[in-house]
C-alpha cells in the first residue's frame, strides 16, 4: 500500500512496527482466529488503515488446549 499510487500519501509519515497483543483485536469463528490491527492513519485514509491476519484453528489446536 505504501507504493500504490492511490494510497501512498497515507503512509508518508508511517513507519512499520511490531504491534503488541493489546493493540490487536482478536476474533474467532468456526474455522479461524483473526488478528486485526489499525495503523492509526486517520479518517482520510480509513480504507487502508489496517490489516488482518487469519490463522486456521487447525494450526493453533496444540496451543489452545
């Protein structure tokens, strides 16, 4: 998104960083766990202000017991 002509202005002052667990929203459904973060870009860049990672529960079973 930083190099996309339509969205690169949203990331002019943004630096990649690691997110702490308490900065993430975590969702569960029947098949996966979803971790979602907001980049804090503001309302003008709402459409690109975050990302999510989906992990199938099958891969997490041994950690969830």
